[in-house]
C-alpha cells in the first residue's frame, strides 16, 4: 500500500544551524504515530516541513504518492494535510463557529456545504456551547480545542497535532483522547507530538524519538519508552542508574 506520507533525506538549516537532520519517514494510511523529544529537538520544525510552512533545505516530501516538496502549505492543506499549531492563533475577532467555517471552506476549496460538518466538529471537540463566542475571548485550553477543531474542519486525511494535551486536567485529557481516537478510527492518519506520554500511548501504534533533529529511536511505543537511551535523552535518567 502506498504510504500516505513519505519523507526522504529531509534536512533543514536555519543559517548554519542544522535543525532537521536526514529524516526518512513513512506513514501508512490510517496509522497513528507519536513523536516525542526534548524541547528544541526539532519536532515542530518537522511538522512545518510536512505541512509546507517551511521548505526543506534538501530532501523530498511526498503525500499520497505525490511529490509535494515545493508545494505551499495552502495547497498541501487542500490535498488533505491538516494541522494544529503549538501556539494557537485563531481569528480572534471571529466567533468559534466562524473560525471553523473559514477553515472548512479553505481546506475543502469551497466545494462542500460545510455547516453540518462544522456543527459535528464543534460537538466532538466540546466547543458547541462556545460556538457564538469570539475566539479572542477563549481561555488557552479552549483555544487548544479550537486548534484541533479548525484542523479537523479542513477535512484532513493526515492530521498533525502539536502538543494539544498540555495543561489539561486528567478528565479533560481523557475527553481529548476519546476525540482523537474517534478521528483515528474514522481512518484519518495522525502524527501527534506530545509531552503527555500516557495520552499519546492511548492512541499511537508507533513512536519516534527526535533528538537534535534526528530520529534516534522508533518502534512499538512501550518498547521505545523502556529503551535506556530514550529514558536518558527524554527523561534525563542516566542509563547506568537504570541498570542499578
Ligand atoms: N524559524 C526559525 N528560525 C531560526 N531558528 C528556528 C526557527 N524555528 C525553529 N528554530 C530553532 O530550531 C530548533 C528546533 O525548534 P522546534 O520548535 O522545532 O523544536 P521543538 O522540538 O518543537 O521544541 P518544543 O518541545 O519546545 O516545542 C530550536 O532551537 C529553535 O529555536
Ligand atoms: Mg514544538
């Protein structure tokens, strides 16, 4: 089966700073992949390279078998790449519902009548009661929900989620996991960057670890988390202490 996403030899420099290093990655249709790594490791940059917010310095990105390396983010969104941003930036002067409508019309190139889909997404993300509030009046947590809702409204086949669980209570986190699991079960492929590891492990079937811009470990999530190298990089637990 053709992977929904293929990255080959992807590098990204900022000046002389080599942030993304030789990334090779395949994602199967319907797969849910988790991404972890220390702050500044290059996780959000990886999303920018997949979504087209940034072009790579070298290497290729293919989506559904088509080379999209030079396509801008807007065209990748039309093709089915939806994303949330780590720092939410909704249209603050528009209502929550209008934000979704805008995302929906944009993502689907205006082909569908999106009202009903938007209502379903508002319900699914727990935002229905806030539908007519200006997005600028939302709390940070509500803005994070809106980030997820806006990404869903674009009608993605690949959904990129960048740290949407941080700061949630345990009950809110469980609700979010239920929502993302419903999205996954509907056949949407997911890549989720998240520091809240137990939420991630409830969703993903594969985990990659990024450190200094490189994939340094990957595989079955619990095996990856138990890897002494990963514990050292990610949790600061020295490998020799692990063995003690
Ligand atoms: N546009 C840019 N120009 C210059 N440097 C950048 C740019 N974007 C990111 N960087 C740098 O690249 C490195 C990786 O940043 P990135 O945001 O991808 O990390 P991250 O893994 O998402 O971190 P966090 O867990 O804190 O969100 C950081 O050192 C960051 O300062
Ligand atoms: Mg980040």
